[in-house]
C-alpha cells in the first residue's frame, strides 16, 4: 500500500500535535527527562521538533541527542530545567 502526499502530511501533523501535547503536559516538571522518538529518516520531524522546542520553550529546556546505543540517531532527549 502506498501513502499519498496528503497521507504523509496528515501523519506528520498528527506526530507534531502529539509531541506538543506531551511537552505542554510535562513542561512544569523540573528535572524531568523526556525521550522523543522521531526516527532516523530524513530528519524532517527531528528538525521541526527541535525548532519548536527552541522557539517556544527556549530557556526552559535542554535539548540533547538521546543515547546512540539505544536509539542511534532516531531520538532526542529533552530535559526540563
């Protein structure tokens, strides 16, 4: 089964909505670590997630690459300050 561009777009938007919801629910818990699994792919979702974190949460979060041994390049670790 092949996915259309519209289906890819909808999937991408769903992933971003879910990410935003999770961050909003956890942003008040200082010291909490959240591993965001975005997959390796072409880096589109990873880059967008990191841009959102920098733009909307700036000084409230620290952004790191998650453990390479566990996720390779497919995850970002977000530490709530």
